[in-house]
């Protein structure tokens, strides 16, 4: 088997920088702040863990006390390390990698392992797989050190040491592995000290020791670990499967005060949502956006569409309309977009093989969604039938359903009805000049004390108007509606 390991040396830093660039690009003053220095400090806030290139160019280095870093860069932007957040970010990267490789295993907090031996024929060789990963990393603005290996541990150690190469040559990979210093082999401190006292400094020197001597002088666990690196002992990997939901978070080193600044990170996140939905061959009609504030409760915005949707631009337009109706109540420190409702994608009803026929149903859903985003979910209503034969009681208004796909009987089986139904019948003042259909008897209402007993006709008046008239057995002739 052949494995590729991706080590993210500063995953949290890359994530914050990407969110910060997108957020600051939308500020009203138009000032570009992407070059500002940013560091990630430990939870206690005393020491620098990760520093961006801009900070390093000004003398800030990982491991430096924070006070020293601030002295060098007074305008330094600071973010605290968060283990749970790093795991969430790694899960987001695992979800992305799963689109390209089915057999992957996350190595928290900063690594992903992928089995690529079975992908070479699909992609056309290891070089094509490697290039696919590199292009995706570049698009996601992430830094990763990659390495191949015949075993998972071999690929991991080479990647974390920054000595990975794209190769399938077993001898070359073993030579590369043998040159690793023992400090990069992730041995416990006691075992590392013993090996150094034995005069060993490279992994290759340790792998040449007899197995019995290694187990005796070190420990059986150390022997098992070295054998897993070499591939002489099984090292099964637990395959990872993506959860059946979508969740993306954007963190900002500096608070976003205007909603325009949120549209840029949302555009990126919604683009990833569109890719995810296309990969799933699914749609959604519900998004939840949570805006986190420093001194206020989070703002929760539920975005709903009138039908299944997957296009990022449509979701972004709805969010823009929602922001216009609900300005930010406080600066935003981070945002979370999540989707938990998925539905199968429906085939287009168009007759064009190339998909160029306008989809009127899709356009209708887009219009309804925009109106609901601007006016409110309950602002729009539709006519719905009611189980009553009396025309004035046969319909009612109701809120628009989330998915309007109700079936209706064939039009040919329904009686003709006018498009304009009067609020109440008017007495017929003249004798019709022509009769076209009728009578249609409607009798009912005995259950609520408003009984009717009518014979309906379609008739033309002398003026040329086509009327829906009826004769009431007690009160005479009336006009109840007009045909167009």
C-alpha cells in the first residue's frame, strides 16, 4: 500500500488569516490589512506558538515570549490556541480530502493520512494525485507538508520532519526514512535518552538493531513502534467517514463591525457548501447562520428557501437581503454556517439536453425566497382549497410551504371557474344574450346555517362580458364572477 500524509504546521494560523483577509476586504474604508502581523499564542497567553510570515519578517519567532513579540510589533494581532477549535478545523479539512480519497484518517491536531495506492490508476499516477492535493491546498490557502510512505507511520514522520517527497520508489523512501534524526521519530523522552546514550542519532541506525536486542534493551512497545514504521508489523487505520451535516466557521482576529465585511468569508464558505452539495448530489432548503459577539448573545439567522437549492450565489443574495433587514447589533468575532437538512436533487424539467432551457420553476422558487428574506417568512401567502362546494367558502389563504410540490387534479376534470370571483354575488340586472354552459347545481351549507341552493351558468351579457351567473331558488338571478 502507498500512503500520503499531510501535516499542517500552522493550521489554526492559516484558518484565521484566511478568514481575516476575507473579512477585512469588505470594510468600508477599503484599506487592505492582509499584511498585518498575526500570531497564535498558547492558552495561557505567555508564549508565541505560531507566527505568520509578516510577523516573522519583523523578528517574531515561535517560542518567543509574547511581551517580546509585542515590543517588536506593537500592532501585533493575537489569537489564542484552542484545542477544540483546532479539531473542528481539522475535521473541515478531512471533509475536503474525502472528496479526493475515500480511505483517510485524521491525526489530531494537525495531520491527515490518505491511502493513495488505489487512486493511482484513477488519477493517472501518483504525480497527478499529488498535484490535485497541492492545487486544492492552494485554493484553500493552507500550508501542508506532504510525504509518501509504504506505511502510515513512515509517511507521517517524513511529513512532520518536512522531508517528504512525491515518490513510489521503496528504496528511496527507506533511505529518506533512515536519515531522520531520532528527535523527529516521536519517541518518548526516556527511550530517546537511552538511544542517544547508545550513540544512535538516526532512525536508520535503530532499525538495524536486532529485534530481540531492541526489545530487551529498550521495551517491547518500542520494538512494535519501529516495526510499524518499517511495515513488518500490522498498523491498521480506522477509516473516517464524514458526518451527515455541513459546518464551517470563520474566526476574525479583529471584530467585524459592518455586515458588508461578513459577505466575503460567507462567499467562500457558501462556495464550499455548493461544492459539498454537488459532490453529494443533494440540495438543501435551510441554512443556520450564527454570529458570535464579544459581549452579547449570539445572533441566529435562519435562512430558508422556497424549494431545494445548492447555488452559493442564491444563498448569498438571501443573506445580503437579511442583513439589510437586520443590521448587526454588535461587532462580530466569528461566524458559523451549518446545514443539517439535505434532500435528493431533482432532475430539471427542461427539454433541452444541454440544460439551456430556462427553468421557470427554479425562477419561481428564487423569487419567493428573495421576497421571504426581505419581508419575512410569514409575509407571503398562497391560496389553498377548502373542502366546501360553496364558491365563496371553497378557498382560504395559507403560508407558503417550504416545498410547494403538491399534486393537483387534471384541469380537464375540473369545472370552469372565473379568475375574478366577486366578494359577494351581485344581482343580475339584464338578461344574458347567450348561454354557454349549465346548469351546474351547488347545494350545501346546511351545517353552518348558511345554506345555498344554486344553479350556475356561463353566460354572455349584451356588453360582451362573460359572466358566471346563478339562479337562487329563493332570491332570483345573481352574478358571482367574471371570466377573462
